C-alpha cells in the first residue's frame, strides 16, 4: 500500500524527520487560505499515488494566494495522470542550497534492508543507478542487528561535511519508519540542504506491507482517504483478490499464478483481460456468484472466462457453484467455462446437463481463451448449451 | 533420491488441530507420507486420527524422530513456528501460511543463515516427490513418479503444468512450490542446484512470474553451472506496473521484475521458455533424452 506524500510526511515528522510546514487542501479556497497562513507564497503539490509529478505539472510554485488557488483548482478538477485528485498539499517555500537522495527499502533478493544515499536529488534513481552507479552509496543492513552509527557514517560519506550530521538524523528516522511502521520502502527525493543549513525531507514516498496491516491499525486507517474504483471496492469487501485492467474479457480463476497466466493467454488470443480475479481455493457458489457480480458490474466486459484448475478444489462443486450463482446473477454476456483437474469430468457433465444458454464449455485453457477473446471481439457468437 | 522430501521424510505438522492442518495432514498421510506428529500448544496428549499431538516441536521430535516441519498456523504465529523448527534442527521446514509480514520473514531469513534447516515458503503449496512423500497441499493425484524436476512460485499454475505433464506420460522426480512471497526460503537457484545433482532428475521445469529477480539470478546459475536442460514459463506478461497480482511478491516495480526481462534472461542462458502452460509440456517432450 502506497501512502500519499502528506501521509508519509506525517509519519516522517512523528519519527523526527524535519519536513516543511504544510497544510492539506481539499478545495481551491483552502489552498488560498493555506498560502496566506504560510506567508503569501507556497508550493502546491498534487496528492496521487504515482510518480512523475514534477514533470507533469503536479507541483506548482505559487507566488501568491491567487496563484495557489488557481493551481489547486486545476489539479482538483483535471486530476493527474488519469487519476482523480481529491486533495493537494500546500507547503511553505524553502531556500534550497543542495539536493540529495535518501532511501531505505527491503531488498527482497537478500532479505535485508538496502539503504541508499546520493549527493544529488530530484533525479530518477533507476537512471542514476544505470548511468553512474558510483554516485550512489549503498549499504545492506541485516534486520537482526539493525542500523548503527557506522552505517550512517558510511552512507553520508560523500555529502557536504556540514550536512552529514543532519542527514544521519534523517536516515535514522527513515529506518525507524521502516521498522516500526512495517514499511517496505521509504524514499526521500529530494532531501534538501537549505541555505540556512537545515536539512528537510521535501518529498516522501512510503510503501507499507499489506500483510502487516493487522498490527498497524493507524496506518490501515490512512486507506480510507484513497480514491477507489467502485468495482475494486466491491471486490475488496467480498475478500476477493481483484485488480481492474482495461480489456474486455472478464476473468475468474483460482490461484494467482494461473490467473496471471490466463490474462497472458487471453492477450495471445487477441483480446485484453478486463481484470485479474483470484476466487481462491474453495471456489464456493458464494465466491463464484460474488465474483460474477463484481466482473459484470464493469461496463467494459463483453465476455467472461472462468478458468478453474481443481487441485484441492473439486470441479463438480465449482460447476454446481456456477449454476447456483447464475440463479442469482443474470449475465448479458457469454461465460466460457474451462474445468480441469480433480473431478473435471463430473463438473463438465453437470454443466452440460444443466444446459444453461450463457455457459460455453471449453476443453482446454487455450481453447477457452480463444473462445472468450472471439466473443469479446464480437466475431463469433458461441452459443451456450442448448437450453 | 529426489530432492528435499523422500521416503525418509518424517513430518511434524504445526497447527495440526486447525481445519487446514487436519485436512492436509490426513491427506499427506493417506498419500503415504510419514506424518508422525502434530503440534498445537495446550493440546499435548491428544491425537488427530492416530497422529499424536504435542505442545512443542522439541517434544514431537524426541518422541517420534520427526525430521521435517510442515506449518499451517496463522500469519501472526507462523514465524515462531519456523524458529521453533529451526531450533530443533529439523532438516526441512515447509511453511504453507499466507500473509506473513515481510519484515518478519526478513528476520527469519537472517536467523536461518548458517542454520542446518532449509526453509520452503512461506505462502507456498509445499513439496512432493511423487510416489515417495507429499509435504504440503499439492494434490498427489495429479502427479506421477518420473524424472522431471519442477520448481514454481505459484500453486494452481504448477498443478496445471504438472497435470499436463502427467497426461502426456511425463513423470516428476520432485515438485517444489517455493511460494509467492517476496522474502522466502528455497528459491529457483537452490532448487536448480539440488536438481542438478539429483541422479533421478533429467530435466527441470521452472515456473516464474513477475516481481523480484529470482529468475534472473537462476539464469546466471543455469548459464554457468547447470548440466541438465531447463524449460521455463513466466506468468504476468500483461500485468500492469505497480499492481500486485494476487501474490505478495508478484509486482512490477519501476522497470524491474517484468516478465519480458525474465524470459529474456532465461533464454539468453539457453532455457526454452514456453508461451503457454501447454507449450511447456511440448518443450519438455522435445528436450527429454
């Protein structure tokens, strides 16, 4: 879960990292008022969970309350990068002398924390790592021993001497956020040295481990302000693993890997998947009915592909679940069903016997993907079982 | 031979009195696995259809000679079960539990360095050496004994591929479900190395997906050390950047962890990569000696 910049900065401040004075505004008038409070000038920053704000007009230096109001008006009405924007962060303007980069992330390949500091900021760190890797100081920190002063000294070794103590303080704070708030990434880009010698986190990128939310109730609460697609919301409420995509074939499968593979195969068949949906191990009638409801509420969906491999899950029960679901949901598109694995024969027989006009059987995953793709493109009208 | 589990495997199941624990312990037992003990704190002295239950893994090991741990306990207690198994020096620890905080797993990974226990998982379906031993939730019925090794980050996708292999008469030496979490135990690298030395394995299938660099590191190993043919599959070519696709570890971040990069790295190392699960079986058929 990616936090908004202002949420990340609140965490930073709580862990002793200096951040600019800032006020959240949910309408243009508040942005004006905030700028007045901050002394007549401000920086207006769009709050979205994606990067590239600087280049895309998501950060505006306002020289007056009028300008701040206009910038907020534009951001809130136009959105950013195709996303809805519900709030902007209005911050004090600071006199910047130097920009740095600092981050700590959980490096999955080693299972240790990787801290990185660069003496330049506001840059694309992936690009810098490719072109001038020597410009980044990198250090792995074993989670069993934690971050120590020698780590901090090594990381800040290439920074201007007068800034080192303050940056070390920031790094210690970042490590605190990482470990105490169950973050997997904390990044400050840029971290700035001001003309008056102070060091501030000008930006904040924080990713929290979803698996740890059960013990981070305060962070879980931060989610409530995220804008969310209504279909995604419904899926989440039902406990389904759902990701909205932009194709036309609605997908239901069991198991994350199989579903990912299904999306790929549908694309190879010439259509796009409308979603990722993992119905989970049991694939009960309830779960299937809810999944169907969720998928069919997406207006882009022109066909549905149900791809089940029965391991522990029994295909006969899946077939019964599907039929029961179809008594609750009335789809206006065809549903291609492929059952394989445990009790697949029986499952297919149950579907055939029911003769539902919306169910189009398929023997293999590839055949199913092809049929669903053809249906979505409106090229072929596969009829369901003769009803 | 086979790898990780075989006829000498003696399993102690942590969380055996839970619904999942009971169900799968009995399935593993019915498969022919030596499931010798279960652990549920406070339930020592009971049994689950004849499998004795103990308070601690240490007690279970002392009484039954268990050498492998299988863990079904909920996420907030699962890492404790892993530590407990490692402290009892069990040779293999298979953790099925999904949803363990990744920082907890990082500490486990750190603790296990230099210990004698090998961890598989978490968030994994387990390990099966068909005809010998099944430790986890992989349905034994879809497997058949043979000489193809398989290692995968996914559950049902593995079942799909194993099923297709079995239908074509291609048996498996061992199937390793390494799991879908970002920080985990045995990976592609370790599995490939074990298969490389296993006299009962002729070819290895590796099933990867988006996120991390396990596949890329495996490709390096394959190019340098692997003496047996490897067939690959990568799921998630169409996955969007920054979206988690079901598994905690299945996410493309920035430009790293894409399916394309993984497939290219593997192909550069001489691995044949199938575009569909069905093509994997065809490639295996063509590559088998």
